[in-house]
C-alpha cells in the first residue's frame, strides 16, 4: 500500500509536518501492546506541536508582531471547534483523571445544550454560531492541557480582530488575524497522524466539540 501523501500544492513545511505526523502514527502502530497506548501517541503528537509553537511564539514575541493570546482571553472559545474521535478519547481520559464529578456533569450539561442549539444548523451557519465551548468556565478552559490541535494552533496577532469577528460573524470584512504558520503546521501534522491511523482502520471521524464530548 502506498503511503498517504499531503494534498496537492502543499508547501514544503506542510509536507514535512504531514510526514512527521504519519511516521508518529506508524511508530505507534508497529508496537505490540494494548490499544490504549494510542493515548501515548497522541500525547507525543501534542508535545511535538507544542514544542514547535513555543519556538514560534518566542520568535514572534521578540519581533514586531507578538501573539495577542493571553490567559483568560476566550473570544475564540465561542466558535465552532472540530476534532477527531481519537482527540476526544484523549481529552475525556484527561478529564476523568483531573476533573471532579460536579465539573464533569456541568460539561455534559453544557455540551447537550449546545448540541440542542447547533445540531440542525447547516454548516455555514454553524461556523458563524457563537456560543461558549462546554469546557469554558470563568473564561478558562477546564481541560487546557488536553485541548485538541484546532485549539492549540488558533493564535491571533490582533485582539481587536477577534472581538470584531465575535460581534459581527456575518461581516466578511471582519476576520481574526491569525498566524498562518501554526495553522499550516498543526493541520498538516494532525492530517499525517490521522492518515496513518485511518490506514490501519482506526476511527478518525471528525465531530464538533459539543458532539465529541458526548460520544
């Protein structure tokens, strides 16, 4: 079987991160052990991405265009977020280890409420829908350390652009000013990882955050 390849037209950086993600999945699949060792592979996936982002953010901070994202800033935590089944497995394992029963119950209730509001929305409207993530509490993520790739790579260089997009999601002239390189790198790394798992018949379906938390 031929190795999966990144989409045509992918940059050299995107191709490199795709290969890294694929090889990480291949390394996991080559080992003998319990199925849940995939949690270790996902942890390594996030660590690889976080190491890259740390270097990127350090360079951005030393230049003229530092990241605007800070602890307690949660404008982006009200939009649609999508992740794969394996990311939700990792997320929920972390939650059951670190959150008490009351917090877990609150997250489930908020997830059900958001599904009720979004389940029948066409994708175009879903992408513009603004409602707090079920994991958001007092403008802080309850599971920040286990957040999926989509959350990790969403890095803004301008706070006002995030606020404007939140307040006017239908205005096409208002959009978050995001760093492009983290988006490309993170998506490609996860695409490669997903391709490797899918090749082995592992479930890689994608769901919105609210649905993923209820799987």
